[in-house]
């Protein structure tokens, strides 16, 4: 009797992730990127599908606390990882300070780049609570925006850092 060979493309990968604080198990084709699994299999469409080349930053999420371009990472490589997406940024009805600052300073115009910018900025502020303006620009250099001219984005991140630090000081 001959064995039936199932091509790799038709086998499913099964992994466990912690997505926005919740444990999830997901099955998907092993060739899928983290971006595709988030959007197509977990219905988390806030993470944007941009260039698919790692050049625009629209797909940035936090993986184990570090900003990562989800279009460049195979989902199967993320088994056991903690993933934070834009959907998990706000705490209930309260906006994260980054979201509030972007609203206050006009850091978001068309909004397409905003989820990636916000997640990259969150990764920066989690690691460096008081980044300089130059450090903010450096950290966000991989996030392209065609609308704002970047001034409002940097202003927003600076203001959010101030707000976060004030909250920490009061706690």
C-alpha cells in the first residue's frame, strides 16, 4: 500500500499565543505570516496590511514586548509568545495615553499608519519612559506616514510619555 503524502501547504500548524492578554489557540496554514494570522484567523484587523516588505511599519505589533513587523514573521515562529495589537491598547473605554495624545495633537490623519505607529511608540515608552525627541524619531523611523509630516506624531509621543510618567508618579 502506498502512503498518501499531504503537501506541507495543506497541513495546518497549531500554536498557542497570548494575544492582548488572552490565551488563544489557532490553527492555520504554516506559510502564513503573523500579520495574516492576526487579520484572517483571529479577526484582529486593526493591524494593517501595508507593503509586505517590512518597509512601511503599518503592520507593527509587540511580540514579547518588542516592536516587530508582523508581515516579516511567520506565525509558527511565535508559538508561546505574547502579542499586543492595537485592539488591546485601550483599557476598556479609557484610551491609552498614546491614543489620547494622538487625538489631541492631530497625530493621526487618514489613520492607516496609526496602529503601527502607536504599537511601535508603546514599545519605546515601555522600554524608555523618558525618550528624547531624537530617540522618538529614531524609534519611529520605520513607520511611514504620508499625511502628518511627522511633527504631530512626535509631539503626540512626547505628550503621552509625560502623561504616563505623571500617572506613574501618582501611583
